[in-house]
């Protein structure tokens, strides 16, 4: 068998287009910088409507939970120049990210299991 034939083809995943940024980041674990470099996310510390994100290259910054933010749009549209060499994002993750699709009326809402059952945190 040829080694290229054993490579598993990624299944297309569908997510809602207008999902909150934190839910999307929790699922994808990628962050596009302002220069267009794609970083891998190591830690997300949520603090109300904001969060502190730490990448694998030990850069830390604060973000707010917005659906219209630059990062949310760039993640949905898959706009990036390259991948961070220090974060070492694996090739399989990039293939999986490239196979994801964002539709307005179709796909996962990226809800927690409690939110799916109807329980809401107070």
C-alpha cells in the first residue's frame, strides 16, 4: 500500500457562522494574529466577557467575546498568511481547520452538554 493512500481524508465539519468567539476558540484552539500568523492556543482563562489567551509560544493577551471581531471573521473566512514556527501547529490540525465550513442556518452551535439539555449556569 502506498503511504499517501493511508492518509485519512478529513470529514467536513459544519459550524454556525454567528457563533460566539470563545466557543469557536475552545473548539478550534487556533488564533490569527494581526499580522496574519496562525498560533496554537495553550490556555484560555475566561473572566466574564473577556479572556486571557496564552499561545504555545508563550504570548499572552486579552480578548473580548465578540462575534464581529477581527479574529472571529478571520477564523470563519480562514484568512492567514502562515503558521507560527514556535507554536508548531501540526499538519493534521491545519487540514482539519481547512475542511471546516461555516454556514448560517446549518451546523453545530458549539453548545456545552448542559446547554444542550436546557440547563443554564447562573
